[in-house]
C-alpha cells in the first residue's frame, strides 16, 4: 500500500523524512504541491503588485504636480521681479524727470504683454466679422437679378 501512496505523491518520502524530525523546511526550500495554495499565493502577490503600481502612479502624479507648482511659482516670482525692476530700477538710476517715462514705458509693456490673449481674441473676432461681411456681400450679389 505504501507503493501506491508514493506513486500518487512523488514527494511523500521527503515529507515523511522531514516530518519525523519535528521541523518543517521553509516554503522556498520545499515548495508546496497544493495547487489551490499556489493559486492563492499568486492571487495575493498580484494584489500586492497592483497596489504597489497604484501607489507608484500616485507618487509620480504627486511629483509632477509639485514640479508644476514649483515652475509656476518661479515664473510668478520672476515676473514680479521684472515688474519691480522696471519701476524701481528706472527711478533709482536718475532722479530727473526722464526716469518717469522709462518706468511708465516698462509697466506699459508689461501690461500689453499680459493682455495678449485678449488682443488675440479681438483680432480673431475682427477677422471673423470681416469674413462674415464678405460672405454676406457675396451672397447678396448672387441673389441680385442679373441684367
């Protein structure tokens, strides 16, 4: 009967030998032969892998957000320094009346630069109105009776 048992379980000899000593080997040295246990371990490890991937992607998004915030703050700080430089630099260089127009010219340039989106939008609206007027003129000329 022991030969039949050894045929169904090829590692029964090793189990009997280690089982009699009163200690078991770690799972890496003697892997389990139970398929359900292996599938459970695989499922657990995949769950851990997915959790780690999710945490990695959240960490990467956080890093990118902080980098964008840093770049934005540096740009705002640089613009503030440029604005401060136009006003104070011109006034400090010369105490005469010529310092006033330089400072005003610098601030005016900054105001115009800040308004570029609205300027672009206004130009686009003007072009669309001109195109609509041209289309209306063309349509009215086609509708007019030819003599």
